[in-house]
């Protein structure tokens, strides 16, 4: 059995957001997402077929949900369950430090 660490293999160049699939089965997919100053493109909304449970492991971020006027601020340890087809976007991630998300799609 191979043991891995969520904080390992952080690339030096994070000019593009990094997504790594950690586990996948027929019913679940787990991804590690690394951001640094990234946000969703202007006008873009995630509208996913799957439910997504996401926790911020490290860093800070803001999410915006469609039909909401205020962004939701997330800091280390904060998590949210996003039902399928709940339109949302990443408004902001900290530019001066790495943000690590753990996303579970089910």
C-alpha cells in the first residue's frame, strides 16, 4: 500500500490551477485542487452533473453561488456540500499563498 500526503508534490509553477485525481470508483471521485490567485473566468459558472463536497485544506478562497449577492469566504477547515446543478464559481483565491482544496464528487 502506498501512503501519500496531501501537502506533497506541490509544483513550483502554479500559473494554471492544478487538479490531481486521487481516487475514482463508479460512485465517487476525489480530487486535490491547487490554486494560487486563481478564480473562475468572468461569466463562467460551474454547473455539474455530480454533487460536490469540498473542503479547504490550506489557504483562503471565496465562492459565489448563483442568485446570491454575497460571496462565501472559506478558510482552512471550512467545507461545503454543493448539490448537482447548483451554479457556482470561484471568485478569489489567495495570491500570496497556495490554496489546497479536497473535492469529493458523488
